[in-house]
C-alpha cells in the first residue's frame, strides 16, 4: 500500500531530517506547525522553546498557552489558524535564532506560506517582524496592529505572548489589551 502524503506532510518529513544549520544536531523534535492547513490566518512566531522541542508542537509552553487562550477568547476556531515559526528547531538556551539560522530555515517557511496560502500572516513578535519587514527602525511597538501589504499578501505584526507574561493588567492600552484588540481586528479583516 502506498501512502499519499500532502505537500505539507512531505515538507514536514524533510524538516525532521534537516541539517541545513547547526540547530538540527541539537534538537529532540523539529517543530513544524500546528493548526489547519487551509486556514486563512497564519501565525509566525520566533522559534521553538523547550516544551515545543519535546513535543514537536509550536506554541505549547507558557507563552503559547497564553496565545491560544486569547485566540479562543476572541472567537477564533481551530480551523481559522495555522501556526509556524521562523525556525523549526530550538536555539540553545532559547536565544534568538541568528540571521544564518533563519535564512537556512527560510526554505521551509516559504513553502509553508505557499502551500497554506493564507490571506493574512500574523508576525508574532520582533523576530518574525524583522524576518519579513526590512526596516531596522521599525519596532514591534510601532508596527503592531498595522496592516502591511507586500507582494499581494497582508501582514500584521503583534506582540509576542512571552512579552505579555510580564504584564498582567488588562486595563485600556496595556500590552494584553492591545494584544487582544489586534487579534479581534485581524479576525474581522475582510479577506
Ligand atoms: N515562542 C515562539 O515564538 N514559538 C514557539 O513555538 C514557542 C514560543
């Protein structure tokens, strides 16, 4: 019996064997994606952490649980989103991925974008922002909640949920309040 794999499943298998950068040698699991492969909204985070490296699932640790909590609280359904990261393997001690590591992994991310073909890409945090918008002066605080259109695709930067872990307040314009407002705005975007 032959098993028919989708483009994304084949790509995921490739990522599991990947040794394009040195992160591959240190991983337990490569962390490819979670969510719906036909989703209109794709979230791109920074890099897997320890929980992700152990499970192979992106955004499953504390920051990820917070992202998922706010997604469901603001009305997102499982079929609305697909989640990936700028790199598929965990950088040691959770440091930021280097430009070389991101470039080596770009092949996988570009193919994921091509195959999922989302209507909007949500750049979760500064690392994802820098990977897509080439403007050294642009900070995540300035960029968040704005819609950037490039090559026919819409991008919206948002805070990284690990930033929110430091701020618990939900008062007007607090990081958590802005994060929730951005999620609501993205959900309401007309594709
Ligand atoms: N932070 C990220 O950016 N990605 C994950 O998958 C987990 C934490």
